[in-house]
C-alpha cells in the first residue's frame, strides 16, 4: 500500500463499520456481488467519492463517499437508491484495489455515472414536490392545447392502438354518454356487480395479486353528478357501499381493495350534499354510514358530519338514534360485534344530544348503556367532567367487578380513572395503593418504578417494597401482609386470567438489575435455571449485570448464548452470536484472562471448522480495518 493511499478515509473501514452502515444482511449480499466480480469501471471523483458500475438485475451506477462520522454514504440507480448491496460491493472492490496497490483512475467531470446518480438524487428530492408536479401537468396541458383537432384525434388513436385499456375506456364512455338515463344507470349498476364479483388478493412473496378497479364507476358516477342527477348517483352509492363492504370482507389483501372503494366516496358525499333529501335525512345517511362501516371505508363521511349542521337537525338525529337503541334487544350476551354496533349507535346518540344542547339526557343514557355494552369508562368520564366523584367511584367499582375477568382492558381503564380521581384529590396513599394494585396485575419494571415514586410521596416505600418482594416470592398479595403500611385497595382485586408460578423469578431478576444488586440477579437466575423451562428473559442483561460481581458466570452465559445461535447454522444467527462473543472476549481481557479466551475461541473454531461462513465472521471480530486482513 502506498503512502498516498494511507490518507484515504476508506482505509479505516472495518466489517463492523459496514454492518453499522448498511446492515449485516445487505453487507453479506454486497460481499457476494464483489466476489462474483460484478463491480467494474471503478473510479474516484474530485470530492473523494468513488463511482462504479455494478451488475445486478440491470447495470447500475453507484457512488459512495465517507461522511463525517466515519461511515460510508451511497446512492445508486437501483430501486433501493441508498445504502444498497451495490454500494457495499463498490466499497469492497475499492478496498481491494487499495490493498493490492491497484491504481484507481479519476472520473471525468462528465462521467455518465455521476450524471446518472445526480439525476436519481434530484428525482427523489422533487418527486413529491407539488410545484414540480403541477409544473409538469401544466406543460402537458399546454402541449395538448397547442394541438389541432386532427392532431388530437391522431394522438388519441395512437394511444388506442398502443394501450388497449384506453380503447376500452373510450368505447365505454361513448356507449355511456349516448344512452338514455335508465340505461346509463343500469350500465353503472352492472359495472358495480362486475367490479365486486371477484375479491381482491395479494401474495407479497411473489408479487402477484389482483385489485378490483372502480375507476370507471367513479368516472361515470361523476358524469351523472355533473349533469345534475344527484339522487340517482346517491342511490348508486348505496348499492356500491353495500356491495363494497361484502367485497372487502372476502378480500385477502392489505387494504388495496378497501382503498379503491374509499376513493369513490367523495363522489357519493358530493351526491349526498346535492341530493333532494332534507337536512335530517342527509345527516342520518352520513351517521349511519359510519355506524355500518366495519372496515373504515366510509370515514370521509366524518368530514361531512363535521361541516356544521343546525341544532334542530341534530335534535332530530338524536331522537332517531335513541329510537334505534330502544328497538335493539337488551341482551348482555350478544356477540361482540352486535355489542360494538350498539355502542356505536349510543355514541352517536350522545354526540347528537350534545350538539343539540340536550346534555342533561347524556349521563342517564350512559348509565343505562354501561351494563349492556360494558361502556363504563364512557360513563365515568362524563361523571368526572361534572365532578360527580362519588357517582364515578360507584360505577368504577361496578365496572371493575363486571369486567375484571372477561375484559381486563376495560377494568384497567377504570382503575386508571380512579387513579385520576385520587391524583386530583392529592391522596398520596391512595395513589400508591392503586399503583401497587396495577403492578400486581401487570408486573413490569415501569410499573415497579411508578410504585416507588408514588410510595415515596407518602413516605412508605421501604415497607411497600418489602411487601412487593414477598408477593413475588410467595404470591401473598401485598395489602394482605402484616407489614403493609397503606390502606386497603378501593376496589376488589380480580385474579389475572392466567395462573402464576411463584417465586416470579424473572420479575425479581429485573428488579435486582434495576436496583444494581448482582448477588440477587445471580441468585434468582440460578433459581430459574433449576426450573423445567429454565430462564426466559434477557440473558445479555443478566450477564451485563453480574460481570463485575461474577465475571466467570457472565462469560459462561455469553458463550452459551453464542453456541446456541451457532447451532442454528444460519449466517444471520452467526452475526448475532458474534455480538455475545465480543462481549465475552472484552470481559476476559478486562480481568486479564485472555489465555482462557484464546483456548475457548480456538476450540470453537475447531468444532465448527466446516462452517465456512462462521469462520469468516469470526475472522472479523477484532474490528481491524478490512484492508489489513
């Protein structure tokens, strides 16, 4: 390597740097491209970047430079554009040239590759720019305006020949525009039937799929609407919405079919606005569309609802929604979807009551509906807003008892509302009790820290901490222990649906890590290891926590994790294994036991010598520059 080359910033790159830059899977593919000799025409430009041609599905121009952070940055004419395998292959080819002292020529100022990647960068920067897009549109419009009638006919005929779908579209428009009103409506009805006949589907593994096309339906409905036939278009919209809902229900895609139908809704909403329906019927149509919308296809109707309607209109809609509720069967064992729909109707009834100034009817309605649809949180929210805290607490207790086993999410939300009340009341002890209750129900480090914070305000943390630890060890609820320093919970405790094994060693390990108690971390880790299913937590966190207290045990944990990953015989698993091996090596170096490390790594190499990819990855562990290998 020449002295001139030694100032090149690319020289410092290690495999770890490449993985940090592009990700291990991209680096692996880029390395393969380099070894296959797919990089050609390597050159260096004036800004110390490198350019090359890389052969992939096509021949791509690739440019790479070093950033201030010591990592590469690349841009490529491939579909991925940035940080791609072609960029990695270019870097590796360049480093090989440096290592072997192969001269790298300078790129010409007008080098085709530099121009191509600059064009790609500028295209990516401006493709979403409204000004640029509108400018292009204006240019096409000016071009068309400059054409003569014969020129336009010739242009359209060329498009018909080149694109059969254009020919079909024009024939359809001619047939539609020349027909009588009845036949035109029947034509759109037939289009709706045809478009909703076959469900959409997508197979993202092979890129195959089918999405129904509603563009002609949308265009034809717009044409009728422009001609003043809003009522007919609204009627067609009803049919489209019903058939579209069934189609989405049977489609197997990721929303493409729903999106196609949703795009038609702007036409339906415009028809609704221009129709002869009275204001109440219009608002009712929009509200019921949202109530019946199970797949978020009709959400554009919310904009119409929010556009402003007279109080008298909302008053009548409130009565309509209340009447619908009265006609529904009151049965708490109804299937979930029916309960959800009832809840939707009652929500809209409440909205309409609110908009029409009938707020006194809202809380009684919420009280009536809460036991039917488990909508306790909605009721409690209203009661808290009115500062009716005693009533709110009564319904919180009833809701917690009713939903604790069957719907723990609702019960948790109610406890959260009770907590809000206690915070407003500045009742620190009651807040601490609820935090402990929640920790017992959903143990987590975050919940444990919240227990600590709340109990410190009431100056009870040490005793509360002792009770929590005893609970985790033997399962006795903290507030039922003799040492418990706080009042009893305001609400009955409902046992979690899933049974628990005590001691809850993994929770105790997490707390010991948080409290920096390596002795307890190791104690409870060993308790887990003695169990049938072993330890199911984060081994890396355990090893990090005990590495100073028990370095040999930390070393054993890291190498065991690495060996289990290596046994999977997958390149990605090898990359993950090296992370643990690096930590093990660093630890052995810190305690002056590199001899033990060397014995271990040599044994590992001997055992897995046939795994060529693993050997390559192990060779890169020392973070040495690639050119020094």
